[in-house]
C-alpha cells in the first residue's frame, strides 16, 4: 500500500515537471526547483508574423518604333499633293492628284526609284523628294522606234509609253521571274523574251488563262501580254507577261491601238513559255526581224540604268474586281 502511494507521488511529480518544461515554468518539488527543459529551436512552433514589406512588380513598357522617314501609304496633305503633281509633271502615273498617298502614288514613286537607281521601296524618302526637284523626265530607249510605241526595260523593270512622239507615261512593271514552274503537269521557264513585237490582240476586262488572271490584256508575243495585276512587285515575278498596276491598266489600252510596236529591251530571244498563243491565234514563232532586237540590246538610256536588286514584298491588297485567288500571269 505504502509503496504504491509512493510510486503514484513520484509519477505525479514527473508529469508536473514535463508539463512545466513544455510551458517554460519552473517546477518546485520536495527535492527543490526542477530545471526547465530546453526546447530545440528547430521544433519550435512556426511563427505567425507576416511581412509588411511591399511587393515589387516590374512593368515592361513597349515603345513603338519611330516611323520611317518620308511619306508612304496612308499619308495625306498638301505635301503629298505637291509630290503627286511633280510625278505627273515628270510623266509618271500617281493616279488622281488628290493629296492622298495610296497604291497609285506608291507605284509612281517606285517607277521613279527604278529610273534613278534608288531603293525600290515605293516610299517617298528624303532622297526621293530631293531628287524630284532637280531631275527631268527620263529619255527614250529607242528614239527611232516609232512615234507611238511601248518600250519595256527588263533590267530596270519599267515601261515607257510614247504617243505621237512624246513621252506619255512611265510605269513600274514586273516581268518574267526566270524561274522554272509547272502547270497541269507541263513545265516551262518564266521568261519575257526580248525583241521587237506589235500589239496583236486584246481583251476587255478579266481573262483567265492557264497561267493566271489578266486584266485588260494586250497581247504582243503569243500568250505574253501587257496587263493589269493586283500585285506588281518591285522585281521580276510573272510567268512572262508584263504586269502593270491596276489603275494604269484602266486607261492604257485606250492609248495603245493594235499594231503599236512593243520593244522588249535587255532580254534574249526565246520561245514563249509553253509556246502559248494569244486567244484566237496560232502558236507563236520567233520573230524574223533581228535588227531592232540587236539595236534594243545595245541602246544606252540617257538616264541611270543600274537598279539594286530588291527583296521588297510590298504589294497592295487584291483588287476588289477580282473574285479569283489564281495568281496573275
């Protein structure tokens, strides 16, 4: 009985000591003050204190790039109207002189850049506007080619139209790319052959050929025609035809009657791609007269003829009059 009571007393003291160690309170027993148990900091209760330091966030501000120098599509004002009028004075075709820089103005500026050997961007940069003030209209490539004639310069990618001995218009064009291509299992090289030809056939409006869509085409060498196209890049890109801007293609046929000479300068004599004839004609043959071809190849223009190779892909949106996605010829 006594031993059991003694054991119970000791046990109670131990429990009290343990409890005190957990609460940090010293324990007094019949044997003196019991030491307080040390608590391992690693086992301490987690702190509930929250930091009041503000969060730092980083915001990236996007700065738009500075606009390129000069004027381009979408610009408007008296400066654009003066630019368009100067282009008209030099026989380029910016369309209506309305003070609005649109695709017509773009192509007229590009034609000027090609003639002068500048970058073919279609944008009226300061070098363009400065040069416009001190140069004249380009000179003829074949002065003896006839009073009314079409001169196509494959190197500079321009077309000059003469009417009654006077320069009527200078247009930016795109001719045969020189690349190999295949259509319906047949393959050919995209070339615009050089030589002397004449306008032989024409179609009003759109015509769909096996090589694409042509607007107001004027045929001068088999199936090769001068025609309007929604896309006239700064470099040779056609299957062989001579593409001109759509706004120019609307008036061009009225200024070029059948029988008008067409001189393609800077290209070798070659067969028409696929030997394709003009609508209603027999397959074309190489022209017999080589005199004008030789003269055309050796004629030096009175204006700069060196133009940089352009990689620009600037092109206008497809014409609203076209419902086909077929590429132009």
